[in-house]
């Protein structure tokens, strides 16, 4: 075969290998990022020193409209 053709094919293989390796590395980094974010969330919730019912009420309030609107249950728990 033509040496130029073989050289180009070889370069293509090397480049595809590098791309594959980088995609694997990127996937691993994204997984680590998510793991760190989740750990940060857990630590933040633990630092709030709430019981299970208070945490659930807080999360429900966040889901329903963020910190601006409080549900009755959240207000009741805060008043206790």
C-alpha cells in the first residue's frame, strides 16, 4: 500500500484512541463532580440540625417555590 495512506490510517487510529481515552476521563470527572456535589448537599442538610419531618417540610417548601414561600407545616415546625 501507499506509505502516505498507511501513515494517515495510523494517525486516525491514534487520534481515535486519544478521543476514547479523553471521553472516559471526562465521564469519570463528571461522576466525581456529581459525587462531590451530592456530598456537599448532604453535609449542608446535616448542618441544619433538623429532624426528618423538618427536612421533608423544608424540601417540600423548596420544591413548591423556594425559600420565599413557606408551607403551613414548615411554619408550624419552626414555631415548635
